[in-house]
């Protein structure tokens, strides 16, 4: 259909706006990321993205405990073990009682001035004492920022946390019903409007849970981590049998 010059002029703003929206909304990690081991390894590395296989709990991470359990689903398994050398964190030794897994995104994520990022996925996470699955962002250079987009610490609840310092933080704990089922988690981090601080919105199963604010988050690169830590902040002793943590439909987009 040939447009008259007048109709073409009238349509131009709509076309321009649509193109601008399409340009702004970019998929950084697609929902196909966990379709195969190859796509997992295209976007993620094994263990913690800053290097090393231990952190602040009683599990040592390795590749063998991370798998694509079914096309589209990432599963991390924590296995009770004995005889492991201890880990060191914060100058203290931590007993290692499990072999488990962690993956870190190869890409670093930065909240841009005037923009934002959206992280979403469906999670099947345990709330048993001594289990500590998490889906989180943390600073590449120094600390904070840290955004715990979903954290389960063996209490029957899910936690949403935003750190400004180790003692100045915002958190929201919500009862986590039916942990054997998948629950949708979404976190939107964006420039609060001053080019420095971030607004952090947390959602579960389509409902907004809380809004936090992060000081000086904008422009700072962040690691994205999915891991099944054990014991530590989730209490001890942990379970004597294998524990699993599964994720599907993971997606990261710009706003």
C-alpha cells in the first residue's frame, strides 16, 4: 500500500517511538540459556565468577554438581561429603561438608544512567535448615553493591536484600510456601533518577514484594551468580542427603 505524504508524516512518530523502544530493550541472557550444556557454557562459567570454589559456607563448588537436568532447566546438587580441607573466609576457617555448584555470568552487568536491567526466572529452591540457594548480584570492584534477588536460608522464608554497607541494608523476608514447586522471581534495578543511586524492585509470582534503594550503584559493574551454598548463614547441621536447586526461564534484559 502506497502512503500519501500526509499519512507518512502522521505515521513517522509511531515508527520512531517503536524503533526507540526496540533499541532500548535488549536481551543480554536469553531464556534458551539452559537448553543445553553448550548454551549454559556460552553465557556462564562454573564456580564463582571472581575465581575460586569456596565462599562463605560449608560447600565447595565444582562443575560435576551442575547439570542441565532437562532441556531448559539448570540443576545444582549439593552432596554431603567428608574429608574435605576447610575453606577460609574473612580470616576464619570454615568446615567443608558438601560438594555443590555455582555458576557466574561471563558478562558483567552495569546499571546505566537513565536506564535499568531486569533479571527474571523460575526457581525451585529448598528452605531446609542448612541449605542456602541464592540468585544474586555483587560488585566486581570492591563491595558493596550487592543485591540478593532471591535468597533462601533454611528458615522457610525467601529473603530479598540490598546492601549499602555491611551494617546498612534493606531486607524483606517473605514466607516461601510450596518450596517443591517453581516460583517466578523478577528483580528490576534502575537509575533512581539522580544518575548515582539505584531503585531495586523485587517481585515473586507476579506480585511486587518490596522496593529498596542502593547508594551509588549506578555505573558500577556487577557479577551475576546462581549458587547452592550450604550451612553458614542457613544454620547447621545441614541435610545428610543430596539437596537440589533448579532454575528455568532465566532471562536478563535492559530496560
